């Protein structure tokens, strides 16, 4: 019996760790069964990967912020800011200079958020909500309320190159996205700075007592989030050759949903960038299937909210179970239960 319980506990833990992968496989299997001709095709999956590229980059940075136990609600407007900056500055700086300026703008936005959170001790929800509002007003003032586009041969050449199929399922835009996501994941897993994000999110006071520069880690996480969101916006406008002012409007809830579904704890200290990427891919597969079935955008929003609600409730239950059993020794509890059962059996036999 103890061996069975131990095996069941290990299986349960493995399923918990791989739940987002199981979700992705389930969505793929379901959509392939319901739309066998349209869904499981190379062209469809290339389009799915293209659609995830912008939000996957934002989710990578957002995941790092959540690992530190913080939130960054400004990622959607940071995407839009990055796109507007690259299109506005391109005539003066060229494409490489404009892209660099957009990435730098994202870093500065993140630095502003991180400094207010750590030095002014303002809650990250309030700080980034304010930053989102400031950026929205600044972008509209900066652009005059109009989209900014660049229509020349070089812009169209870059757009064609980023969307060109190098191999099945592979375009330069997808390669850039995958490379950046993998780099962030490797930083988290293989470097001291990456491990510090987990430590700070797990317990900030313990991290400080252990010698971790907690403020620095939180600031770096926000800078990374701003940079990744801005680069995501840059990739989007380079493909479309136009920066619209609602570029990142729908990305915030999408990224939050995917990050939580991917297993990143809202309290911090647990999660991973690749899991967030798989969650975004799973949601995009689901949304693509909804479109193939001819259903409207309201159905897509409903399913996204349903999945997010389930995951949040599950996380709340997991936290409750953890706090309830905190400090308990399962093996001692089992031994105590066995002794009580034996005592009751002896008492019954004595009667």
C-alpha cells in the first residue's frame, strides 16, 4: 500500500508538471478530429506559429516578472510603443537604428516600472496600470491618433523575408521568436541571475537574507519584460509595414491567461518560459479551430475566459491545500492512522 501511494503521488506530480503539454496535445487531437482536412496541415501550423510570435515574446518577459511575484500590465502598450517608435524613427535612423531604439524604449519602460516598484515601494499592479495609461496617452499624442506606416521597397522586402518559408513550419519571424524564447529559458535555468528570479518570487525576505539583491532582480525582470514586449511589437509591424495604435490591445489578457495556464504561480517562484510558450500555442490552436468552425470572436473570448477561470480556481485550491498541509509529515500521519486502526481492531477483538 505505501508503494502504491508513493507511485500515485509521483504520477500526480508528473501530470501536474506536464499539464500544459497534455493540454496542447488534447487541443491538437480534438481539432484534428473535428477538422481533419483544414487543421493538421503544414500551412495551418505555420500560420499558428506566426500568430503566436508577438505574444510569445511578451509572455517570455511577463513570465519572468511573475516569477518574481510581480505583474506587468503595461506589456500591451509597450508592444504598441515599440511598433510606433520603429516606424516613426525609421526614416531618420534606418531600420537597424529604429529597431534598436524601439528595444531601448522597451527597456526604459521596464526600468521605470521596476524602479517605482522597488524604490518607491508601490504595488506593481498600480505602477504598471499607470504606465499603461501614460503610454496610451503618449502614443496617441505622438502619432496624432493615426497609424504610422512605411511604404517603400525596403520595407516590403523585410516583410517578405520575415514571412518567407525557409522550411516547413519555419520562417525567419518564427526563428527569431523561438531563439529569444529559448535564450530567456536558458538564462532562467542555467545562470545565477535566472535562479535568483525564482528565489525572490519564492520568498523575498529569505532571498534577501541569503544575499540575493532582490531589488536588482525585480528591476531586471521588468526591463526584460519591457524589452521583449517591444521586440514583439517590432516584429509585428515589420511584417505588416504599419504600426496601428491598437496593436497590443488584445495581448494583455492573452498573455496573462497563457502564463497562468503554463503553470507560473501568481505568487511567484514557480513556472517557466517554455511552458508559457506551449500554453500560448495551445490557445492559438484552440482559437484557430474556432475560426475554422465559423464561430465568432465572442466564442473565442468565452473559451479563453473559461480556461483562465478554471486554472485560477485550481491554483487557489492548490494554495489552500499547500497551506493546510504545511509542516505535516505524510509518513508520520500514515503511521498514526495505522496505529489508530490497530488499536480499534484490538478493542473490537477484546469485546
